[in-house]
C-alpha cells in the first residue's frame, strides 16, 4: 500500500479587497506553506470593480494584489509557494497579463494562468456586473498543468481551497466527503484573521489571559487526503485559534445544515471540532453531498442615487426638535420629493450629560431617487437654508453632498451548463472544465432533536452575551446571525430559550420579516437567517449597519432571564 500523500498546507493572506497589505509577506516568511490564497471579492467589491471598468475597460481587478506581488512574487518562487487568488474580479485575463508583465520586469520565470467563464453580464441586460460563482476545478486544472500563480474572477471563496486540494490529492468531482472537508476548511480561511481572534465575541477572555490581539496572524489549514484538516497559524504571530474562533467563522454568512456550492454541498451539521493543541483545531467528520443543479449568479445593478444628512439634536426637547426639522424639510421638498425618504432618530443622548456629545441625539435622513438632482442640490439647499431658521442648537455632522450612486444586488440561479468554465494556461492553452454531472435537488434537512432542557432553577436578568457568542453577516438582502455557547449546559438552555419568537422580541427589526432558525448541535449553535433586513444588499445601504456586521453583538447585548448556574 502506497503511503498517503503528505498534508497540503494552505494559507490565507486576504479576506477582502483592502485587507492588511503586509499579510502576503508575513505568510510567506512566517513558516512553511504549499499554497497561499487571497480572497479579494465580495458583493460590494464586484459593484466597485464594475464602476471602475466603466471608466477604464482595462480595469476591473484588485490592483492591491499586483502591488503585493511586486514585493512577494520572487519570495514565493524562492520558497516554492503557489499563489491562488480571486483578485481577477471582472477581468482575470487582464490581471494575468499584468502579473506576467510584472514577472518579466522582475526577471522571474513565473507561469501564470487564469480561470474564466463566470461573466454572464451580457445575459442580464441592465446589469453592471453579473457573475456566476464557479467551483475549484478550473483552479485545479491550472495547477495540474504547472501554474505558479492562478488568478480567477468570481469563484466561491472556498474554491480557493478546493481547487488546490483537488489538484494535490487527485480528487474527482464525486469525492464528495473529501471536497466537503476542503469547503469547510476554505470557509474558515476565507475571512483571514476572523479565524484567529479577529472580530471575536469573547476577545476579552483572551486579552485578560495575557494574549495579544493587536495584530492577529492569518490562518492556515493542514489539509489531509481524506478531507480532514487542522486549522492553525504561523508560530509567533498574534491572536489565537481555538474551537470558539473556528465555530464563529463557520457560522459566518452561512445558513442551515447544507452549505451548497458548485463543487459539493457540505453538511455543516456533520462538522466535528476538537482542540488539537495550542492554536490548533482539528476538523473532521465532514460529510458531503452532490451539488445542486444550478449555479448562483450575483447580479449587480445601479439602483439610482442616494444622499444623507445627520442633524445633531442637543439637550432638551429632542423629540420636538426632530419633529420640527422633519416638518420643515418635508415642506421644502414637497414640490419634487425624492422617491424614498427615511428618517431615523438615534437617541444617543443622556440626561444631565457631562459632555455636549453625550447630551446629543442624531436625526438621520436618507433619501433615494433615480435622479441625482432630486437627492443632491434640492436636498442640500433645503437643509442648509435651515441653518438659522430651525431648532435651537441646529447643526449637522456634515453638509449633504451632491448625491452618490448606489447599487442593488440580487442572486439568481442558472443551470451549470450555461457557464463556459475554462482554465487558461500560461502557454495559452484552454482547458474546458465540465459542469457537475452528479447533482441533486436539495430538500430541507429535518430539524435534529433538541437536548434535554436545563433543570429549572433561579435566574438573573442579564445580557445574552455573558453566555453566548455570536457572529453575523450579509448575503444579498438577507442577514444571518450565528449564536453558539461553550458548554453542554449552556446548550441545553440556549436550544430551548432562543426560539424564533424570542429572537423577534430581542431584535424588533426582524418582527415583520421571515426568520428561519437552524439547529447545529455538533457546534452547540443556532443560526438565524433574517430575510430582507438589508433591503437590496449592502450597496443600497438600507440600514445603519448595512452588512449586519454588528447585528450579532446587538443580540448579545439584549437582556433576558438566564439561569444563574450559567453565569
């Protein structure tokens, strides 16, 4: 029997376009790696790149990636590390050419390949960018043919890991369990330092124990041929990796038990996490199913123009002051009111406050309209003219501008065969990547049995966050809030206490919306999906926190009756 292939060490150096610039160098110099990935794309990023390309047809990719390679391409080649990144955005061929030019200028012999076929903009009239989420087998084809650098357009974030893993281990499309393990590893890695203590609910525990969170290291996965892995980080880097940080990232921007993608559907309810030593978490038990019969397509459109102004209301009569300025602006805009007008009064003021800032509330006005004029000069003129003619203490945080364009996002689904998934090699050869041949319609997973309720006992009114962690995020117009606990007793309480009805009570915004609860016992976690809370997506800036990044922290701050034994 031949020995199993050695583990594949895959690191991450970017969780978004604008992440820590030095992370690529830190990951290449901090320890051994086989592959270094970078995730540069998000729904909002695709819109930004689309607007860039309107001005310059040669643009459309993450220019930061090129600047990082200028410092690190030679270092990667010297250390034998392959680089795989989705920095190609809307123009992967253009980025691949730019990397080749950079390599020539640096005197490096680097084989650069790219993946294309995700661009479906022509099939969606009126869209600025419409791109299918491709899987990892195009990346795998490039690596199998000897590519040193692979750049892609819109692939799933996890494809940056499934592709190198499939190439290294020789996995086939029907190796569902192995691919699912790689998807889970990829999902943990994709957001960089979020897996190593960044944005972590229980960060205070780590700091109080003497840990350093000022500059968390970036994560890496030691991936094995059977699809199991260990999540860790380079020695000596900041932050930490434990079951909690990995649980939090697993719940980020996911939904139910099935995490569907173009390569495989990973069963999140099968994931088992084990602390495997300091800064090491083992992931095993992951089961996979065939992917769905369709691919997700992210469609970005320009929705119109928006503007906003925040009025500062100080001291007494806050409600009356807000009422006056609302009436005045409504009258001033009556001749040509914007299509959408939204007022929000944020009561940040305190009585008998020790500073003017803490004595003040904010009245936020947001307007939207297809016409820039309707939200620009008309609004700014009306607001400025009130400077000496409105409530006492009138001032604003900043004067309104001329109005800026905003985007809207929707996801649609198309058959796999609609996409021409192609690996374009360094020598110009084009290798077609066949669509998934084994697909299924994904039915709802039956809810697992709940644990026995915690025995009744004395309770105390306290914030949920004293017991539970949370992480939240956006998917189009929906938000998810993953909530987890760290002990079996806490799980016995949470699983019965935090129902959909209780969630609605704690997050009143969700009251009129569809809320779905998913139960993940292996993670001692509940995942809530709130449909429509983000309107038409992050680019539309529908609410104060347009990506729902802090929705989970708001939930943790809400008070309810908690068993004293858990506190």
